[in-house]
């Protein structure tokens, strides 16, 4: 049996603001928001809104067409 092929997780270079945001976060937050940052980098059309929800959901991220590509806005939900 051959080892499984490693998926290239970061296929696109993340904008500087995304890299800076991730560098300042713990692994739990990174795991929650990185897929959306990668999606934004792949599309290069919209920025990302990251919300902090009290309770079990914690940090959530989504693409936001009102935010320019490469920018992050943080909100408390």
C-alpha cells in the first residue's frame, strides 16, 4: 500500500493581511478561519468577515462582498 498523496493545502499565496492575522492567532482560530481565507485568495474577489460568537461556535469566517479582497473585518456577533 502506497502512502496517500499529500494535498497542497496552501495552493494560493495569502495576502499580507491574512498572513498577519493568522500569525497572531492560536491554532483553534486558525483551523476555523483558514479555509475561508484560502477560498478568498483563490477567488480574489471578496474580503473576509470574521465573527466571534460567544458559545460553542467561537470564531467563524465568511466571504463578504462589501469588503475588498485582501482585507479582514472582525465583528462580535
